[in-house]
């Protein structure tokens, strides 16, 4: 049986595209014989070069109307995996952009932010959808969202200069603390850079979330960047499946297939509980920094400059929790992080590293905070 030949007409190196390719290749291995063709240098195959190609189908990122026009003229099916344009008439598999916006809103709300902004791109479909999901989820909780949009830098001769001054002015107008969701990781990093220029503390004054979970951008930003990871592997698998169905003569689907995001990867750009009161903010920062030590509420009171009763009132009014509950939750989060790195560490060792006096105490508090025993949590990590 002669294998079907499909071409990948997009840049292969970026993290999201790399995950898509992984999904395509997995489908090809499980449902072959399918031969996957791409640029020998990893670049995007020009669609115009495929008009006389003796293949059976293409998976492409169609980001301009010109590319869409070329794709319509090709003598075989094309699946669009880009998120830039809407209603192209080409069968498409895309990330659920509104779900990404909702996920960003949920995360910032959980961090107790109450002022919000979205930094997006004009005329770019995915950006508008991410904003809509973000805005709508915040609206459900009664919070408005400030919007700042700029032109895409892709066609600019000086993209690195684009927008920096206007963005700095927009960021500087916020009342802090505030949370900003950016259309993607590179734009989120621009927000972080403007914060350095303006002397804005991240995340204490401004929390920042991006999209794509690009490891180079996220891990080498200062601070590291919280980001939403699209499920590229599932998108690639579903795109290959849909393409194979079309190559077998099935009719085109009426709607874009939407893929839910894989999740939110929390890093230091949102590692905070946002509050207005300086004493409460100081107490929460002390908890975050020293929770692994054997500190207690009296230790916090001695360092924030207010009475114990005042501090407890601040915690109840702002967070509906006691200082002791927040300290316990911080220690449990630390224990979870330790086990995610090494699920085989014994409870007594994790208790020591996360600020609990003994293993039994860790077990009791862990169950109260998470609803799970440490063993159940560790078993779920397999």
C-alpha cells in the first residue's frame, strides 16, 4: 500500500509548532502508512511551491489572506492550524482562545487581584478571542478590564522598538496591585521590561500572564513568566486526523475544531496574593519567603509593625482567612512542589523542607488544605 504524503507548511522550531508536529507524527505512526514532508531546514514550506507537488494533503499555518487564497487553489485538502484569521473557509483546528482568557482570569482572581488589563493585538483573531474570554470571566465577578491594543510587529521594519513608550504609559496608569494578561509570551515579556523601567515590582504590584509557555521566554524573563500552555500535541493529532478524513473523501466540517488549553504554568510573575494594605502585603511576603522555617503568627506580628489583633483583622477582611491558615497553605504548596520534583521523597524529609515540625503534622494539614492525603497526592503524580 502506497503511503499518503502530507506536508507541514509552517516553521517547525517554535515550542507550540514543535508540539503540533509531535501530535502529527504520533497520528502518522499510529495510523499509517503516512509520509510526513517538511522543509529540510525546518522553515515553512511556501504554499505556492506545493501547487505541482505530488502529495495528498497539507497542514499549514494560514496567517494572511494571501496564504488563504493560495491554499484554496491547491489540488488537495489543507488544514489550517493558525489562530490569526477567522472564517477562512479552510478546515481548521485551533486552540480554544476564549478558554485561555478564562483560565488567565481565574488564575489572577485566585491570586486576589481586583484590577485588570489586557495587552493585545489589533485585528488578530486569537488576541480578540483571548480578550473576550478574559473580560467575560472578570465581568462575572463584577470587575472591569482595561484594554490596550497595538499593531502586530510582524510587518514592521523595527519590531523591537514598536509600542514601547505607549505601553509604558498604559502600564504606569494602573492603580496597583493589578493583573495583566498579554496576548502571548513575547508581549508579556515586554510588560515585564516596562515594569523594570518604571520601577514597578512584579508580582507584588503587577501580576503578568502570557500564552504559549515558551520555555526560553518564560524561564529567562525576570521574574519568570506565568503562561498558559496550548495543547499543541492534541491539536496536531486532531489536524492529522481531520486531514486524513478529507483525503478519504469525507465532507468538510462546518466549524473549527477547538482544543482546550493544556493548563496554566504558574511562575514567579504571579507568585503573590495581591492586597492593598501594606502591612498585610508585608505579612504575605514574609510567609512566602519564610514558610519553610518554623515561624508562627507571633513572629509575623513582630516584623510587620501592627498588633496581632489588627493583623488578624486584615487577613479576615481581605482574604477571609487567618494568618495561621495562610501560613499552612504556603507550606502545603511548598510540599506539593517538592513532591512534583521527586515524588519518592519520604514524608519526614518533605516536612522538614516545607516548614512542618514533624511528618504527622504535615499529613494532618495537607489533608485539611487539599482534601487529599500526601499518599493520594503522590500516587496521582505517577
